C-alpha cells in the first residue's frame, strides 16, 4: 500500500505529460516514501491517452491510468482518481505544468503539522488578469464570505488531503474547488500555503469566462449543503411560513374591508398579492417536507450519518472512527 497518492486530471495535455512525469518523479523520490501516481484521462483526443499508457507500461513507473469514455470534466476526473487511490494522503495537481511538483514536499510538511487539508495559494498567478485572475479574486472573496472558510485561492488544484476527509464526499459539477469548505464543515483543519505558479506553455486552457458563472451557481448548492442539508425544512418551512403569514394578513385586511365596510375588493392588486403569497407559502412548505423525506432516504438507505466521529476511547483502547456524511 503506497503512503502517498498523486492524482492528476488530464484532458488533452500531450506535450506536458512527459516533463510533468519526470518532474513529479523527482519530487516524489526525494520524499523517500512509498507513492503512486494516478493519471485520470478525461476523454483526451490528442494522443494523451496513449502516451499515458506508454508511461504506465514501464516497470517501476508507479503509474496507474484511469480512462474515461468521454470528457466528463475535471471534477469527475478528480473524483475517479480519489476512488482509485490507496494512499493515506492524496495530492492533486494540474497536468499542464502550471503547478510545480517541487512544491509538494512543502505541502506535506504542513500536513504533518496536524492539518487535514493543505491548499496551494497561487500568490503570484501567471494567468490572464482580466479573464482569470480578476474573476477568481472576486469568486474567492465571495466563496470565503458565504462559506466562512477564508482562503485566497479556492481554484488551485495543487492541494493535499488526508484520506479520511475526502473518502465519503462524492463530487459533482465544479464542486472539487469547494472541498476545503465542505471538509471543514465536517471538522477538517484547513490551511493555505503559497505555491509557485507558471504560465501555460503547451496546450490551451480548457475554460472560458463561463466557468465563473458555473462556480457561482455551484456556490448556491454548497451553501445549501453546508447550512441546511440535514434540516431543509428550516429553510423552506420558515420561508413558507413568512410568505403564507403575510398573504394571510393581507387577506384578513381585505376581508374586514369587504365585510365591515362593504368595500369592493375585486379589483385590488393586494388581493392578487395575498393569494400569490399564500400559495407560495404552501408550496415552499410542501417542498420542505419533501426535502425532509429525501434526506431521510439519503442517510438511511446508504448507511450514512449526519455527523462525523473522530475517535472512541474505551477501557484504555482508542479506536479511530472513519466515516463522513
Ligand atoms: N482538465 C480535465 N478535464 C476538463 C478540463 C480540464 O481533466 O474537462 C484538466 C486539465 O488537463 C488540467 C486541469 O484540469 O490538468 C486544469 O485545466 P486548465 O489548465 O485548462 O485550467 P486553468 O489552469 O486554466 O484553470
Ligand atoms: Mg492550467
């Protein structure tokens, strides 16, 4: 069993792979620990797949390649890599040589200090300012604010994780970047370390500005998962109650006018608003009840727990308990 697993998502990076492998190998050999390298070929069409197989075929390469049938995206690739990996510590980095494998030992040192996730911070980022660095600054500020986990650089793939904290998290959409926030919610200690960043020399970036939008939409999901995933009725129910209550008060006011004062209320916009708010309130509350049922199915069907234990001490023996929601 290797101690360290390096997971690398690859999508059309043919001209970067050989040098990446050499530099990675150099960095990993220096650590004097057992390691494995897992490349996840995310449906490459430029010959990266064959090149990776060639690298993996050499005896002693320590390389495993996971192939996707088509391009499923970087998050899916990382998730597949996590599942394939066996090390107690998992290191992720990009395949395009923008991250520097030489930073890995420093990240691991930090992890040894007792952290569960060490996240790279591209302090001096070598990307287009308008298309990349600026939107990413805004996104990082917003993500930090709403999740309460303050990081300068959520987007840096160069990170290392203790196995326990990623083991039971399935990643969807662009969620890999939120791993520190999700993990810290289940008690992981997260720290940031400045890392070197290089401009991309071979190949092209796979993302445009549309990613910013996707990340923002995912952020809404993350906030919901963090705050309400075990008590969805709190969100939907209170929204529903407020809406229904307001609508009800308006209806009451209109009824009093009609019944006591004989006013005509058929043409009043307030009537429409009142009906709308009451229906909305009932809808939200029903949605909340459905969500409550769904999370029960989610947890009970899969044997999941809505909390995470750390360890159990019993008559002098300490057992570490793994298992996250
Ligand atoms: N990548 C991937 N699948 C995709 C897009 C990207 O596996 O659909 C990989 C890509 O090969 C690289 C990493 O994810 O190793 C980051 O991609 P890129 O360098 O294009 O992102 P940027 O650095 O511009 O944010
Ligand atoms: Mg890149």
